[in-house]
């Protein structure tokens, strides 16, 4: 019988909202037993540091460089993970020695697959020593070294969820974080996946720069506005939407210039519609229409986005919670799952998810001792 690993996933998304943690027991294939989850929000000062690090990352030539704000941001990310994991284990009465491995994603500050360059902040070795648990980190590099785009990473976990859901396949699982990505799961086939559009990034940035809020809470601003169809058409003319799969995005790929003259509610409504339209534009690349779209990630909590997607989709749209999953926890769970697959040498990515030449494992293991 395959060994069941007790794993902890740690995810810091491009939305820069905080550290998400999720406990998962799995064999790295189908066996999934969900455990507790938690989120630890970044302070305004920490978000400002991450924004400065993203600005500095634009000029990086190597993935190991840490000029300017990048060094301070990496130290902060690592420290916050040590603190969050310690607090999480204590509150859930989980002894560190009972956890087999942590999957540590880190904070992506640059993703330029056309240059073979992806940068995630976070010191996996320091984290392993700080919490006393083995850590798998740097999960994208092996894929890129083998000709892949390094993203998205979560499709193998999406496939495990879809195949265990009991829902009719094919199923499209859409994760809306800072960037939106999806996984298409069909019977007996490797998953098909790609980054699909701006996710929450443009809407979060709009709210931050115009109102100081970190996000459009409950989609209230977008729901009060009207979609500007001309601006939406301008967004959808971006050449990214004509590129074949697989493909991936940097958080700052798209500009919000098309909504710069709109009121904040109308701009927010248009950006929510853009995220939905960007996802659906990729259905034409799939071998068969999905029977259902399942929405997860932070975007699943935005009613304006859910409504925009449901209004435009050719099939039913459901939220992860309809299947007993936690939208906010799925990515963190995915990194727990990927850590186990890494330890076992199982593939993390596939030609149909990242364009890698052949299925490839990945990650670097940092020992706690």
C-alpha cells in the first residue's frame, strides 16, 4: 500500500494578500484527506515592500539576484512563513515531527518564460531550519530547464480533485488568483492547462491605487458599475489570446489603460468582465467543451466575477464549495500535494500543461536537520 504523507502546503500568491497554509494527507496520486487550513494576512507595510520588490524584479537578469527591495522582501517572506507555520501548528495541536514535508512556493515577483526566467522569493533552507520540517521549494526551475514555461503548477492536483469529485468529465477547474489559470480534465488523458488572463491583479491594483483598499471586497464596487464594452474589446485584442496552449503570464502582462478614464465602479465592472472573458476565450483551444466550470481561488469569493463568468459561459459555473472544497485553500493544498510528488519523483508538469518536452518532476529538498 502506498505511503500516505502528512504534508503542509504554503502558498503566497500574486495577489499578495498573505500566506495561505493547508494540511493534506496524500500518497501524491489519488488519496486525498483534507486537513485544517489558515490564512495569515500581510500588513500594508509588507504589501508595500512586495510591490517595491516586483518593481525591482523587472530589471533582473538572473534568478538569483536580489538587488534593492528584493533582499528585504525575501527575508520578510521567509520570516512570515516561519511565524505562520509555527502559529498554525500550535493552534491546530499538530507536532512538527509528525509533518513529513512542507511544499513552499514562495512569492513570485517575475515570470518571463520567453526568457527562461522565473523568480520566487523565499529561502527554503532557512524555512526548513526555522520550523524543523523538511521543505520542498523551487518547484518551477526543473520544468523551465526542460523546455517548459514553469507555470501553471497546480494541474496535477486539479486532476486529482476532478477525478475524485464524481462530476461528469470533461471538467474545467479555474483558479483565479492574481493571475487566472485553468486545468481541463478529461477521462484517461493528461491534464490540459494554461494561464488564462489577469485574474484579480488588475482589479486589485485598481482598488489599491484609487481607494487604498487591497481588493474589491464582495465585488461591491464592480457590481455597482456598468461594463464598458469598448474597453473590454480593447483588452481582448491583446495578442496573448491568440497564442496557442500551453502558455503562461507574468502578473504585470496587462495594462489597465483602457479603463483609466472610467469611474471606479465602471472600471471595476469592466475588469471583472475582462477576467471572465479572458478565461472563456480559451475554450476554443480545448478538444471538447467542458461539462462544467468549477471556480476556485480568491476570485471565487467575488460575486461580480462569478456573475460575469456565469453570464458568458456556455455551461454551468459552480464554486469549489459546491464540491466540499475550500476555494481559498486549493492552491496551498496543491503545493502540499506537489511536495509529496516531488519526494516520490512523480511528474509535476506535463507537455500539455507547460509545454515541457516530457513529464518532469521538480523541486529542491531542504532537510530540517
